[in-house]
C-alpha cells in the first residue's frame, strides 16, 4: 500500500527545475499553519481537477502553458505548486522561460534561447508588464506571447499582459487577450523521470523518486532490476501527489545510470488513467 508522507524532494527539473517549484524545499520545514490547504486557480482545476492536500501551511496550485513543438500554434498546460504567494507571477514566468525539455517530454516543446531571462515584472491596476532580456523571432515570440498571456491571466486581477524587451514595448503585446482556443488538452498522465537522491557528498542513494507530470493516485508502482528482481524497500507518496518515493533496504544496489525497471499504474484527479513497464537509467541528484 502506498502510504502518504510529506517528502520534500529536490527536482533538478531542472529535472531542471521541473514542474514543482515547491519541491525545491527538500527537507525544509514549511510554515506552520493548521489546517494545511492548497489554493488553486480556476485554470488548474479545469485541466487537473481538485488540488491535492498538504499537512501544513498554505500552498498555491497554478498552471504554466508551454508552447508545443509537435502541434504548432498550441500550448500545453502543466501543474505547478509553491508556498510563496507573493512570487506567484514571477515564478510562473521564470519557469516558463526555463522550458520543459526534460524527462519524457524532451523535444515536444518550443525551446527559448538559453540566455533569455526576466528583468522585471510590474503589476499595476490589472496590467502585468513582463520585461525580458532579449527579443525573439516571430514564431518563438508569438508562442511565448500566447503562453505568457494564458499563464498570467489565470491569476486574480491580471486582465492585460504586456511584453517588453529591455524596457521597450513589443508589437507582440497585441497578442494579449487573444490566446483563448490555443490550449491543447492534457493527455493521460506520464512518468516524467526516475531519479536517485543522496545527501551531498554521500556515496549511497537514500531515495529513488519516480516523478509524474501531475498529481496522481498511484494504483501500482514497483521497481525491479534489469533482470526482473524486485528491489526491497518502502514506498511513500510525495507531497502534492507528484511522485512515488522509494527508500531501498540495500542502497548500494543503486548507482548513477543503474537500469531500473518501473511498473506503474496511476489515475489523475480527472480520472485519466495510464500505466507502463519500462527501463529507466537512474539519474542521481544530491540534496
């Protein structure tokens, strides 16, 4: 049985900073506030259903829209979470610029230039002005304008989105308010990546995390060696229901690039089901 446990996991998601901004709070204590709750935007609830719960504190669930490379002209919504209400818009823009070329989504979205960054974000009387460090060509620029517009307009009071480059207004600002209808409905849940986690400087891996692309109810998740032997250990459900956390009884069995066969079945909060049985090469991170 999968037990619930608050397990704050560092996603390099950069997995390169992934989907869950709040997961970067690995092993840090969240603000004490009882009862815990998650406040979700209407966009989050539309595409991903009821928000998961937390034991303590107040978290915020929202959506970031990434421009599709495989379906030009469309954007795809992804769920994100944070405990910092004051930085919601800033976090959303920075994660959008970071892209989603990670895990099982590699190659599916239009990449932004690696040097692009957010210089400033100004929110005044419902007009949100995003000031970027560099311009973009027309195709990428229009995709970014649509993604920015949808991402920011989900937040209360944001009615008009303006785009600047180094303080100069961009013609693509005219796209603001015209992005409705370009959203591609989320497909079935995906296993995003499989990571090993260890303490900084340590040799042994203390956790193996199977990350999903959204909150899910895990019906089955088992880890096997490449030759089919089940790894022994305890399995937990992570915070925000975004991952399964496996704590091995024999950590020495796991190393960088160790083949791990994952058999899984999940269902998301809107009833979309998925499963798989494939081998992943373990990507090891430190926390």
